[in-house]
């Protein structure tokens, strides 16, 4: 039979091991949180048709790459969706659903740093900067097109910050959240995220600067971004916002449904450019 002293030593050793494991886990989250948040990894090559042109710009560590869909040619694009993807999403795969776009519509998207065929280290700041640079390129390439920003899940945080800085014809958010900190607390309940998380995507704060006409599309079933996270953002929106739920959708399949694209298209067609912001 073990003595009380030996039992105490074993318990102390087990506690120390557990604390050490937690500390190591927290350190990993702190140092690799950009890669973990974006789930930065490579994907199998997706071949796109000749209806796409390619885009790239240089970043530390390599290139950010993107794709622009304009099946009738650049001059025929009247409305252009600028899309910001969800976590670990390869925009080349999403682009395979674009057969629902009508004539006159185009689609443009970049892969985040470290995701799919883009290089570099992902972060909130980097994603917004890359989005702004991409939008600048698109304004030059499509000077007569109305630009509509669309964000899904993680990408709604990028989309909101971009539209808070620049004028766009509309903003559409698919399964959005109020802040990444609140979403992450559900997944990592034992982690002091308020101390460790740098990529907070505080959409609740950034949305105050958004003037563009806005629509929110919610999934019928969503166990990733819980309904209260979306509803809190909607309640804080500074202007009237259209809110729709896509039937038969969940957090993962929503961008692959025809109904989602039809709602995006219908809303874009009704959007009017906002008044210019005061200097």
C-alpha cells in the first residue's frame, strides 16, 4: 500500500505534467494562432476554365494568389463579387459553383496567405491589407463595374473591415459573427484567449463604420457560428440590414447551394452606391 507521502508526490507529479501540457498547448496557440485560425494548408490543385484570369501580389514569404471570373470578357462585367472565404477554404473550389451567375456578373477572390496556393503567414492584419490591395487592382481592371463585397464565416471579419475603409455597392455576409474571440471561446474553453488571441476580428466594433447596403445570410443549421453570435452583430448594425435564412443549409454547404447564389445576386441588383463619406 502506498504511503500518504508517495501518493502526494504522484499527485503533484501528475498535476505538474497537466500544467506543463496546458502551458505547451497555450504556447502553441499563441505562436501558431494565425495558421490554426486560418487552418493554413495546401490543397489539391483545382483546374479552372479559360473564363478565369489570375492575380497575384508579393508578400513576405512569397505570393498571394487570386482568380477573377469573367466569362463574357472584362468589358461585359457590370457587377463584380469580391469574395472573402471561410476557414481553410480554397477559393478555386468555391469558384466551381459560379455557373449560377447570370450574364454581366463576375467573381473575384484571393486565397489567404498560407492557404492553398498562396504563401506567407496568415493574420487578420495581412488579410485585410491583401483584400484592400486586391480591391484596388479590381477597380483599375473593371472601372465600370459595381463592386459587391461578400464574406463567409471567417471572411466576414475581413469583408467588414474592408467595407469600413472603402466605398462598395453592397456588403453581403454569410454566417457572420460578432468577434472571433467569442467564437473561439466555444472551441477552446480552457484557454485564456483574452490574453493570447491577437487575430480577434472584432466585427462588432468595425461595423460601426460601414455605410454600404448590407445583407446577412444565415444557415438553417449552424453549430460553428452559433445563432447568438450572428444575432449580436445584426443587432449592432448601424443601418437597416436585410436578414435571410437559406433553407436546407448548414455552416459548410451554404456556398454550394443555388439558393444562396440567387439571394446574393438579387440583393446586388437592388443595391445603390452609398453617398461618399465625409473627408
